[in-house]
C-alpha cells in the first residue's frame, strides 16, 4: 500500500512486510511498528529511530542508487531472527506500475 508518506512498511516480531519491498528512485518508506516490542528499520546508513509499538517514522531512501539493498532491524538479535528484507529500487521515478521501470 502506498500512502502520502511513501511505501507502507510494517515491522513486527520478527518480520518486515512487504518482503521484498519495491520502490521507485527517490522514494521514502512509511514505517510502522505493528509489533509488541521496540523495532527500527535500517538500510545503508539510513535509519529510523527506535519505534515503540504503534509508532511510525519515515525512512528516506532517496540517496540510494537503483539496485537491491538489505533492510534490517538494528535491535540485537532481531535481524538474525528474521527481521530483514530486500528493497529493490528502480531507476524509474514514475509510478511502479509503468512498464519497463524494473
């Protein structure tokens, strides 16, 4: 789902949804902690603050070149427990439904 803040991403024990995440160049993720404990989301030096259950934050990925990146929760042990996903950024800055962007 896409909101005004960007592609919606949900964090919970111990998963990140959607998986994988597909975004257009310059996009921001709207990250929500839908879990019961603190989580965050991190990619290539771009990180949300630690999010309490129910909290949300934007993760600006506009600095990333087109390609594939691993996103993880930085809380100790969470990535190893399954809180990781792949984000694929396309070079296309228009709608992801446009053909030829991937």
